């Protein structure tokens, strides 16, 4: 394009005429592109109209259900928001073991390690591998923990240990 402009300048044409000719040529949109754009806009408008009509149909046919769902969602959102506002907990400080409870229950350091691994979700065999002892030793230590904490199951032992601040 600059070569053309230089040629025009050398022929004695003024710069405004050259600029207008160059922009007029580049600004033209081919007829086919205009037709494609027109049909694309027409199809988009038709799709929008059909979606709106479908919404109007469903809004009339299922009006009660739509209102029930909207009220349920609003109530659920309000409940979650209220629960979060009321149950807002301050950030917990660093965990401190209840040494008095450990002493009164007679829980040994090894049993405390087993209890921490139980709380981490480890199986007896995995605990035995971590601590380097046999699975039978772990079974007897778990049974001793159940007796000292006065519980019947792992979940109860973990819950009670957390209540007594034996584990985090």
C-alpha cells in the first residue's frame, strides 16, 4: 500500500485523495460476508425467540413447581448463611495435650502413638509397619486402649480421645 501511495505522490495527486482511496478499498465488506452475517443474526434471533417461547410455556405449565424450587433454594441459602454466621468459630489455637487425662487413664506413650495412627485412618497392619512391631502387639494395644477409654469401637475411641484432648 505504501508503494501505491508513493506512486500517487509522484504522479502529483494530493495525500487526502490517496488516503481516502486506500481506506475505502479496505473498508468494503464483500457481499457474501454480509449475507452470512445477516443469516447468522437471523438464526440467532430465531433461536432466542424459540428459547423465550419455551420458557414462557414451561413457566405457565410448571409454575407451582418453579415457585416451590425457588422458595426451597432461597430457604436453603438462608439456612446456610445463618448457620455460617451463628456457628462462626474463632481460629483454634495450637493443640495442647491433656496430660492429666493421659496420666489418670494410664495411657502409655506407645498407646498414644497407636491412637494417633488410628485417628489417621491406618489399619492395624499399617500401624505395625510404621512402629516396627507385630500386628498382634498392635491388636493388644488397641484392646488396652478400648478398655482404658471404655469404648467398643475405633470410631468411639477416636471420638473420646478427641473429647479428652488426647489427640488433635
